[in-house]
């Protein structure tokens, strides 16, 4: 039984020293003493491990234990000398003399131990007492170094080294007690020796606490919070399962006939309870707060927190308002809250909620509480406000905020020193201390969330503006087409009195009115929200040009058509392309006197179709063509809108073609539309199945 206790005792000491050594390995560059402390911890772990092995396999007092113990004591002594600064005082001869003295003592002791193990004669000469007295000597030297270190430190520095002196001093004091008892009774007390491992393990937290406190060691133990969180959860689970295993064993041992059944049921219930605890949000929140409070000088790992915060805001999933609440609430272990945002009316309205009911209360921009949040930019603790309202200048708190179920914090969302909104968080899963660090982090997080929310609001406003712009642009084009139709119908009514008895005029008038009505119906369909999106189809240009010219048949001069090759087709929207051609013909008619000529000609140039509209009108200057012709809302006509030429060129370019203009003042103008001919085998859109097979 004692052998098992000794093995467990020294195994715990091994784990404790090894854990501290691994933690210190991350600091050996940042702290001047971390490397020597890590070496001492490693040798102590090696000594404890050898003691555990010896206690398990055989006699616990072999020479190997003495060897590793001597190395351990030497390492701790070297660490203490390093703290005393002896190794940095190169001009003084004391460090060299002291190092020679300690090295000689340890070397003599190691030589005696090795010789005793190798030779039976020496074993008889160097008996139990000399080696025991040597161990006592090392313990006394260690206590003297501890006393010397503490006494020579300034009072303001003793706070930092107090616990390391207690920890290492505890190792040497217990060694002195162990070996003095052995020297007194001429034998090693097995109980005291077995408890030595546990006593040394209890000294490790004191050393670790001093490492955390010491400003002279320059850095914290840089173990990741995530690693420590999972390690603590795993270690706690292991201890829990071990205890439950012992309990199950005793239930089986003392349970009689029902022992096995009780053991299985108990272990299953314990496992379910453990899973419930591990998946509990409140427990995980408590563990994170506990680790941050007791293992780190700062509550947060800011790199990890900011990466998580940014990923939450910029990720997919719920709406941005809910993601903003979740990102800020997670910082203080709150399960949810409500977001209010300032609208165009100036009123603050609820925009999102998370894990709480949807509120309907609003807040005016002129409210005193809004003014307080915007000017002070403080995080308001509702519980603190209720107890000491003078801390918040006795600002009038809206009643519905004060009465909000489980309301806790009001976090302002400040953007460019203006209040964009605020978030009301509910009570956290675990108690969180609202110190300066937490408050500052909430302020920064609120500003970051405000920038994301403002960007979303700006994007929504821009999208709405673009929709209005698209609608206004379409309306402008439609008004332009209506103007042309009104011009055609006005011309018909003007010429009706003169040519109403002419059968040809009557036929042209009926055709013009019919086509005008068709175009008006098409424009109404364009304005309808149920209208399908335009699709490019193969269009026969000769038919399209003939129809466009027919619409202008009632005008003077009447345009003529010349088609050199029929069957030419292009991919386009028939109504839009006909409107482009008709606009160019209309402009040519209006710029040409009645005795002049307007010709429309369709030709082929290789793989392209060319539509030429030539008139003998007034013409245009090069400067006008270059600077004003295709500029929207620029027109030389008194009733013109300057939209037709711009729309015509935009659509022709959209089809992959070009619109060319050649003109001379007083001699006329030629518009030349060049379009790529439709090739059915290449340009015809494929079905989805055919496209997949082609791939």
C-alpha cells in the first residue's frame, strides 16, 4: 500500500514539474531567468520520475535517486545564484569562487554516490550517515541562498519573489526535515519519504505564481487561452471520471448481488452528467472567466478575440444586425440582446434581436438618454445605474429600458462621434467584472460594429438610388419615344386637312397610327413590373428597316429604302433596335428640307451588316459631333431632350457593334450602323443540356 502511495506521490510531482517546464519553454527568450528555471524544473521532474519508478519496482533508496537528486539541487542552486545576480557581476571574483565551491561540493558528492554504487568496499566505507549528512548540507545551502536572496531584495521587489522563495525554500526545508529525521533514527522514514513527492508538487504553484508576478522576468506564460481552456476541461473530466470510477468500484464491492447493476447505472449517469456539464454554455463561460481571471493579467487574448469578432461580422448566416449582437455579446458571455438603429426620421428603432423577444419601443433622437450616449460614449450598467444614478449624471433612463427583462448593459455604437445605434445586452451566463479592460473592449467593438452597420445602410441606400436611377433612365427614354410618336401624330393631323382625300395618304396615316399604337403598348409593357426581361433573338434586318421606314412614310421628305442583300440577320432586341434605326431616320428627316432626300441602305461587309442613313440636310460640325452629339441632355432642338443619340450609341455598343457619323455643314450627314451578322451554328444560345454535353 505504501509503495502505491509513494508511486502516486512522485508521479504527481513529475507531472507538476514537467507542466511548469513546458510552460517556461515558451518564455526562455523573453525572460532572463526562464531558461535556468526550466532546466531546474526538468531535472526535478526527472528525479521525481526516477523516484516513482524505484518506488514501484524495488527499493526506493538506490544510487540513481541520489544522482538525480544531486542534479536537481545543483540546478535549483544555480537558479538562485542567477536571481542573486552573481553571474552578471563579471568584475567581481565572488561569483567564480562561489561557483567553484558549489561545483566542488556537488562533484564530491556525485563521486561518492557513483563509487558507492560501483564498489562494495566503498559501499562499506561510505555508509548511510555520510551520504545523509551530504544531503542535509545541500538542503542547508539551499535555505541559505533563499534567505540571502530575500534579504537582499528591496521591499518593493520582495512582492515579486516572495512565492518563489516559499516554493523553492519548501523543497529544501522538507529535504532537511527528511534527512535530519533519517540521521536521528539511522534509517529513512518511509512515510516521510513517500509524502515528499506531494509536498514538492505543492511547491510548484507557488513558483508559477511568482513567475506570473515578477516584472523582472518581462513576460507572461504565453500559453494560449484556447489550449488552457481545453486542457483544463480535459483535466477536470479526467479527475471526475477517476473519482466516479472509484465510486463505481466501491458500489460494486459493497453492493452485493446488485453491485454490478449499480456500478453500470452509476457510471452511465456520471457520464451523462459530465456530457451535460461540458456542453453547458454557463459552465463554459464560467471556465473561460475563471481562467482569464486567475491565469492571465489581461482578460482577453486580443488577437484571437478580434479575429473571431471580425469573422462573425463579415461571415454568412443571420442578418448583420443579429451577427453584431452575437459578436459583442460573446465578449462578455451574454446570450443575446436587442439592437436599435437610427433611421432617416431620426428615431431609434429596433432593428434586430437575439435570444430575446422582439421589442416595439422606439426612442426619439432628442431624448436625454440618446444625448448622454452620444456625448459621453459610456457603456451603461443598468444595475449600477439603479444603485448609484449619480455616476451617470442622473440622466433620465427610458422606462422600457429599465424594465427590460434581464437587461444588463447598454453599449453605444459610435461612428465618427455620432450615435448610430445601441445594443442592450441581457445578463451574462457567468459573472463578469466590468473593469476598465472590459469597458474599453466593448467601446471598440461597438465602433467596429457601427462601421459594418453603416456600410450596410449605405449599400442599401445606394442600391435604392440605383433602382431609382434605372427607373428614371428608362422613363427618360420612354418620354423621348413618346415625344417622337407625338411628333409623328402631330404631323399627321397637320397634313390631314391638305391630303385627307388622298388614298395614299390615308393608307400611310392608318399604318402610322397602327404602328404608333403598337409602340405605345410595348412601352407600357416595359413600364410593367411583370414584363419579362428583354432577350436577344435573330432579327431579319430587311424587315426591320422596312417597318422603321414605313413609320416615317407620312413625313416629308419621305425616306427611301435600298436593300442590297436580303436575309441578313443579327442578334438583338427587335423593339430596341427598331427604335434606334427609327430615331436616326427621324433626325435625318427633321434636319432635311422637304425638297431634300433621306436614304436608308442595307449592305453587307464581310461578316458584318451595315445600315446607312444618309440625308442632304444641314449637317453638323466636327466639334459638335465630338463634344455634344452623344452627350445626354444636350440637344440643338428647341423641344429636344438629347437622349436619342446617346441611347442609340449605347445600345449598338452593347450589341458589339459601332455607330459611326460622317457629316459636313450644309452638305448632309451619314449615320453608319455596323453590326456583327448572326451565325446560327456559333451564336445561337445553347440549351443547358447541350451546353453540359459541349463541356
